């Protein structure tokens, strides 16, 4: 919207008053993210993803006084558990990664043959903090939105903040359109080849007027919230059961799954702005209807 663009325009203007405070902007970070590092400075300099990249951003935040001009969260209070990450990442993968890190002596590091993703003793803990920062930032951005109503197929007594254990719920919310529906030839060919589905939701549409703003003291009207997370290790290359491209947990996928389980949204647009393909993010959501 024009209002959103105006907000971002005001954020990036270098000539703005240094005393301006952006109530609706939050920056999340945690120094424990830097524990994931090869002790040898000469070796770590050979890796594109290294603590210096995050430190450069933190230095900029300090010099530009962004830590004084918005809601600045410098430490994560609620670190997610392995159980909260599990599901999108296999339990076996999490167990193997945790076990591998625990066996590394302090000051040493390990990198599997042919891999670009190293681990040290603190890697697993740092990865949990990194994912936790994205989870908390995402929850904050969505905190003014009430949980979506449950569909008729679900129990009305179930808590919307807990993930559903019924794997058939998504299937109950979909119907496959009859192939005789009118469509042009190209769409029909695609339907024949890929069995396109027209998803029909039982959940009623959530109108803006129905949202209840929650004033947490950090924004002007309780409805405008933006968040930036400065973290590492990154996540978009990590697959369901495989570390890849410096990524240990897929932070964005885990965070999106969290707010969906809480009933705060049904669909999320992930814009992956990177020169490399976010293969992990795509693959982990590829079959998600």
C-alpha cells in the first residue's frame, strides 16, 4: 500500500532527524549467533558466511543509532527447543546435528567432505538462537491479528495456539474441481498433467475491520509493525534433513510454520532476496497446499 511504501521511504532517508523514533520498527539480534565460528581467523576468512558480516551490520546499527531509534531487541529470551523445530526438519537430522556438535572439542571444528557448512561445539545452540530470533520477530509482526476461526471440521474447543495433530485437516479443506470446468486449452493441459487443485477454504475471510489491535507500547496504533532480524547462521539453503550452504535450520520456514500453527495466517509470501536460489525454502513448502 502507499502507506507501507511511505513508511519504508522514511526509514531509508539519510537526511531524517536523528531524534526520530520509529515505534513500528523492531530490530532483533543476539550476540550468541556469533558463537558459530571457526576459531582460526585465517580459515574462517575463507568462508563467505562468517561473523564479520553480521558484525558489520551491528556496527552500522550502532553508528547510525538505530538501536536508539526503534525497538531494539538485543537478546532472545525464549530460545526454541528441538521439539519446536522438529517437523519441518526431521527428528533424525536434528539429533544427528546436535550429536555431531557435542562431540567436537572446544576450539575445534568440523566440515564434512564436499560440504561448505562447518560446525563447532556451539553451532547447534547458535542455530536455535538464530531461528528463535526469526520466530519472535514474525510473531511480533503478527501480534495485532487475532487467531483465525477454526473450520467446521475441527474441534471448537481446540486451542488455536497449538499445532493441529490431524494430518487430514488440509485435505478436508480442499475439493478437486471437475475437469469439465470451462478453461482455455493451456490450463486444461496443465490440469491433465499436474492435476491442478482449486483450494476452497472452510475458514471465513478475515476482514481488516475484524482485527483487534494490541497495543504493546511499541507502535503508534497497534497495527503497523515491521521487523528486521540480524542473525546467523542463515537458513534458506537448509533442507528438511540436510545442512547446506552455511545453513543449519531453515529460519524463515520455521517461523512461518509457527505463526500458521498459532492461527495468525493461512498463507505467507516469502520473498527470497539473494543471488542464490533458496532451494531449502522452496522444497520444504513445495507440496504445502
